[in-house]
C-alpha cells in the first residue's frame, strides 16, 4: 500500500515461539488460544492465505487486520478487510494496523506485523504542496515589497 510506513515485522518472535514449542518449553495449549472474537474476525473480515498453519498443518492461515487510532473513534480496535484499508488510508491522516495470523483449525494465532497507514504517508503529494506554499509566500513577499516602493 502506498502510504504504508513504520513497518514492524514480528516473524523473528514467531519463529522463537515455534522453537520453544518444538523444544517442549511451551505447550500447544499456550500458543493455540485464539479468542472467539479473533476467530469471528478471521471468519468475517479475514484474508485467506495459502500458507499452512505451522502447528496443525491441516488448515491454511487467515490474516486479520486490526485498526487503531484516534481518528477512527468508535471503530478503533475493529477488524477490517484488506480491501477496506486503502479507502481508510485515503480518508484518514494516520492509523495503526496490526496483522494477526489465525488458524481456524487449531486456534494458533500470532502477531505478524504492524504498520502505519494514512494520508500523512503521501510524501510526494505533501512535498508538492510545500513547494507551492513556499513559492506562493515568496511571490506574496515580492508583491509586498513592490507595493512598498
Ligand atoms: Zn492450526
């Protein structure tokens, strides 16, 4: 997405959890604890993937996108489909997206990444505006000086 920025990737943490699991230091019960809310979000707003669940290896993972930010007001903390995000990104200045992968088979879930979206990330456009403003101010200054003469 064009306005995506400040991406934090959690794949290292995920691999660490899977290693702990393989080593028997944590049980599947500890990591396969998707809440009913998360599973509903996955069913209704989730993005299906073709990646197999690393735990049960019988279901494909679903990605859930949660959105947070002051501008979202009562929508903050809700799950949105991937298709809705670019629309929001053009409407709002800035909001945070948390991507969680969920397995609807065994309830495995883990934070995949987080990032910011929103119009504030449109650097190209804002640069253009700034240049225009600067040129406009300069022009106005010149006109003022000319008027004083
Ligand atoms: Zn699974």
